[in-house]
C-alpha cells in the first residue's frame, strides 16, 4: 500500500464513508471493494445518474448525507462547485494527472478532479441493421433519417450527464437554434429517453433497439462482451466528457473522503475501471490504458466549452428549452 494511503487511512477503519457513484454499476462495485481492501475504510456506494446526484446534493445542502461524489460528467461537478456544494481539496496525485485533467482541476477552482475521459458517439446493432435492410449511419444528421423511425434510444439530459453532453455538443457543433431543429427531427425517431446514459447502447447490444446514443467507451464494453455492435464517431465531430470526483461540502468524514479521492486518482484506483470491464481513458499518466479504450486522439472533437456548459444557469436554460420543445412532443 502506498505511503500516502497508509497515512490517510490510519485511524479511519471505523469510519463509514457515503459515496454517490455516477459510473456504470459494475465499476461502482469494483471501486468499493478495492478501496475497502486497500484502506480498511467501510464504504456505502449508491449508483445514480449524474443529474440525480446533482439534485440530491442541492436538496441536502444544509444537511448533507453524502461525503464523496465519484464519477459522472465533469460539467455537473463544475455546476456543483459554483453553487457551493463541494469542498476544496488539492490531491497529492494532482502532479501525475494528464494535461486535460490538470486543466479541468484548475477550471473547477480546485473543487473537482478529473478521473477519466471519453468521447460521445453512438452504436448500432449490425444484425438488426442487416435484417431490416437499413443504411449504416455515420453522422449525427443521419440519425434524423425517417428510416430510423422508432429505432433509436437516447438518455434524458435532465437525469443523464451523457445526454446533457450530447445536447451541449450539438449546440457547439451546429449553433443553438439549428441544434434544436435537429433534435426535434431526431426526436421523431426516438422511442425512449432513458434515465441512464449507458442504457441506450445496452439496449442496442441486446437488440431491444437498433441505435443507442452514448459514450463510446460504454459501447466498447458491450462489444467486448460479444454483442454485435458497430461503434460510430460521428462525421461532423463530437464532444467528450471528463469524469470527475469531488468531496461534498459538509462531509462528516472529511479525512476518509480525502483518502477516497487519493485512491480514485492513483494508478491502483484507476485500474478498477478496466477490472470492471470499463474502457474510459484514465487521467493519471502512470495508469495503464485499458486495451480496448477508444483512441480519442483519432476522433474529430469539438473544443468542448466546459466553462460555459458547466454553469448552472446555462444548464438550466438549455434543459428548460429541451423540455419545452422536445420532451413534450413525446
């Protein structure tokens, strides 16, 4: 065990840490088991979608029941920081972080640390595509083709950080009004807006829908399990997430919460992703890259504006417009 972890966990074995987890359920469980084995600190981890976590922290601001928020899209962590919901903390591992993670940490005002990155995209079930004689989509705008009527699932941006990243990505790619016109056309082809951002590609993997919009690493995880998915980086370009970890302001177990953040940023902690079958790009330069992780350097990316779309007011405004123009038409 590393010296910093021994020091951090000394005397904390009787503490019970409460963590809200915004990653896939399998990773939540693996992280819990690995952290407990490494530190002896008892952890209660609950998996929720990113928007649900932010809503809970807001509702519990005066009496928090959670110590750490681990995982989920970084723009929502930035929103929480701007609303005074997080505790400032400078991790010992910060010097080992890749440049994009260091930039994110500075942008957060030292309230949130980047733990992984992943590009947005979509995946389709190749067997269903062939059986239905449909064209293979390669671009965002392909998805609005009426040939895919009733064939697509996407997350709901009110609860899903993945789906809000998609909304913000489309606004940055096309401009806001054109983006909403496109989303309106796409809406006619969507059968369900899921609470979880990874649910659409899981449904596509199982043949419950043809196309799932999600982060590409979530689709890779399904493909690695043997499902017939073709993963697409949209031709127009795409956005990306920086998953983050933050300490909740008012934590009742501050030292244990700091130990969790240090573990999450360590090579050992970041290896729990691959161990759980996840394929995000880790933020620690000394951490091993999962063999199946998408090479994000080869994907056409927008210069994602975390500062703008990480503002609570901007998020709320876009979600109100989405609800007024899109969700009501379902």
